[in-house]
């Protein structure tokens, strides 16, 4: 079944749903509410000051519209509620004028001021509600309403076949409700208890499937042998000696661990983790060179074109003098260029291929793939990673992450991986000075910005990577404000995910060449934009991000011997943010992030990848995650795993011998 089969989903609606990563009816069903509003009608005499209440009312006068300023209006009318006439105001709802006829029964949601007898509504329902109503709230984009999403989901549930992935033994043991019932209750609850039961059941299933894949890969990796690679350590030493910098003690240790793995006949499965700028990529580059000397090809997959291009330029610069052929394969390449690279790769004329998920395209074939490097590995799904590995005969695997994984979490999910941690920073680097400030402090911050620009340095400004209409600090507004603040005399540029690849490349080039002084961007700069001349980063609405994401964004500066600065601008949640004021240690910060995050995924705002779940939360639901780890290990030893629905899931992630 396709989206077009759902009533009222037409050609104009489909692109809007696609923006929400909804491409199929199943995606619709799995698009869970991020919060609920519980409406329970209240008598006005019981309304508590400054608290939101729900009141049944009847329109008593024809509404009047007042324009406070351009694009901002107030709709005012009188209504009868709880046996008294009250004054009602609601802002920017002028379209309700014709619907609020005298005598119309309505439900008001908002705050009531007893002294002024005034009700400030934040919403008006055009009928009386029953005694209790729960409204699920979904993330939407401009052009889509919450009610539309709700209606689409209702029909999708009625038409789409539901597959229950929780084994029967666990359903009985934990007394879980039926899958279809859980979906009905999560989207159309009649009471809070239904939400709790539905969430518990759906979170368990989501975690169970994830841990089933992880534990299956663990079992596989224990059974398979790798490719033993032969190379001369003297040639490796010559390569290291030719590097334009000296390796730190942690880098040297990581290098020895990787080289030992490559020489072994056991399949390498190693995680290299360390802060931004700690030098993980050079270790991967040494591994690629060793693989080349052993007669094999290497692949490096990065999550964005920006990061892939950055890696390509840096790695090519280091390897080409040693006669290693390096190529870049990204989605924005023209078909002719793409085909030429694919042909050369299959013929063995390319030794190192760097790219995005374009590397796992069906037409990409390697002659003899011996090493797979995945950067920012948590951003790729289990299937994507195994698909790349399957393009070779059991290649060695290196995962790199600039977001140190909390030890508690790593021990649960990545316990089969060998881990190399790079904590020491290259010599000459200064600690980034971090300050938590409010928007009211912006004047002094801008003064500091101007001082850095006068020194010839450059600035990053980060807008929260959120859905539309959630904040005024979006990229375009911030650009306008910065242009006004500096009278247009300081060149600014904008960078975000919706720009075309060529536009992104041009903006980055101008910033790298110091033509753009202030780059205003979303979290697209989190990985890949590497400008050594940048000495300051301002992050607006910092409270909307996890500490680990903020730390990684902060790592865009301090990549030189200059003193660098980070301003976290927020009017709320400042105590949590002070962890970053106190420490530059990514390992410590990741642990604090794990302990302190209230909601959202570990690595930031609405990002995709292994550590982002549609309904589960690894911090709040950690006990469930641990239970599914144990249950999935037990399940893999049972006969139930032979059922077709499980065989189909596991076949997708098999490592092909």
C-alpha cells in the first residue's frame, strides 16, 4: 500500500509528509505523538491563576478583530461560561471570526484572570467537549495540520497489516496488549492509562528489534574469520614520519592496536572514539595505507557530503605522495562522473573510496575491499553499515565517533567492539573558553564578536535545527539581525540542509577563504566544516540540544593555537549548560548528558541513526533497553527465531562470507 491510497493524501501533501520522513503508510502509523494535551472541563471558580484550563462556553457577542501590528491581530468577544459573562481574547486567529456566531457552543483552552474577568485563549474548539478528551500532538511542517496527520494515521491503521514482532512467550510473560490495540491507544487514547500501556509495549518492541540485530551481528562476528593483511612496518613508519605533525601518545597507541588487528586473521571490529580535533581520521588513514600495502581497497563512509568532501581533501593530500589513488563518490556527482568512478573502482584502479551513503548503491562494486571505515557511525543504521561491509569478503571494520559514547551505554550495545580512545589533544591547542549567557547579554557578546573579526578571525553562529515556527532564532532571522547589528559592513553567509549541494560548496569555500566572516548555520556544521581561522561560535537556544551535540558544535573552533570562545545563549536550562562551562572533556560530558537529558535522543535534535528511536528514550527507558538485550540474546537461541518475519529482518543485516 502506498501513501496515495490514504484518503485526502494528494500530490501536494506527499512532499510535506516526506519532510517528516513519512514515505509509506507504515511510516505514518509509526509517527508517534511527541506529547498529549489532556482536556478536562473546569468551572471558572476552580481556575487557578496562571494555569491552563478548559472551559465550556457559548458565544454571546459578535467577535471584533483588532490589529496590534502587521501580521499580529487579536480576536475579542464575550462568552457565557460557568453562569457568568466573560471577555475572551485570542491572538492571530482572525480566521475564526466567521465561525464564532452568537449562540455557538465552544470549548476555550487558556488562562483565566479572575480579577479582570478576562480569558486569554490559546485555542478554541468549535464544539463542547465531553468530560475528558486527550489530544495527541505531532510535529508538523508548514502546510500540514495536526488534525490532518491524525486523520491520515486513523485510515492507515485501518488498512495496513500489523506485524507483531514481540515473541509470544514475552507477550505472555509481560502481559503486553495486542500490537493493533497499542497503535490504536497511542494515537487515539481515551485515558492516560491507555497511553502508558501502549507506550510500554511499543518501546519494548522497538528496543527488542534493535537489540536483536545487534546481538545477531555479535554472534556472526564471533564465527567469521577476517582477512590477514601483510605489510612492511618500515613503510608505515616512513608514512608516519612524513606527516606534517607528530602523533600524540593516544594516537600512537590507537595506531598500534589497529595495525595489530589488520595483521591478525580475526575480523577487526574496532571503535575509535575521541573529541573533535583529537586526530581519529589520521589513524584511519594509516589503516587505509596499511590496507593498500597489503593489496586491498578501503572505503570510508561519512554521513554528509560536507564531511565526506573534507575527508577526501585531507586524506588525498596525505596518501597521494605514496601513490595511493583516492576518489570521492557523493550523491551530487553527475551521472558520467559517478559511472567513471564506479568503473575504475571495480577494475581496482581506485585504492581508497570516500563518500556518503552513495557508497552502498547497488552499482558500486569493489575489486577487493579489505577495510571499511564508518565516520560518525551512530548516524548510520545497522543495515546501512552491514550493506557496505557486504561489498567485500569480510573486510576489517573501523567505526569513528567524535561523540564519545557514555560508558554505560557502550557496555550495553557495543560490548563486542574493541575500543580505542583518543583523549590527548595535539600540542599547542588551547582550551576553548565557554560561557553560558542570556539573550539580554547579546550586546556584550556582539562586541566580543567584533573584536575577533578585527583580529582577522571568523565566527560561527548556530541556529537550532528544529521544525518551522518553533523559534524566532532561525537562520534567516539571525542573518537579518547580524546584518543590522554590524550595519552590513561584516559579510555574513548562511548554510543549512535545504540548500543545493553546489550552494553549500560555494558558501563553505567562501568561508574557508575568509571572504565570509560570520557563517550562520544549522547543525549541518556539526561535522565536516573545518576552518582553522574560526575562533568563536555562538549557539542560540542552546537548551534545545544535548550536551554531546553542543560539545561537538563547540569543536568547530579551537582547531589552532589561537584562543577560541564558545557562547551558549539560552534563557532557560542554564544549570545543565554549565557542565560545558566547567569542562572540555567530551568523555565526561557524554556521561553527564546521558544522566541529565530529560528527553530527545542522545546525539541532538531529531537526528537519525542507531541511537535515535521513534518512541523509546535510552535514558528514561534504560531498564527496558537492558531487558530487551537479555531477552533478545535468549530469543536467538530459541526455535522461534526461525519464523519468516524474524528471518527476513536478520537476513537484511547478515555479513556475507
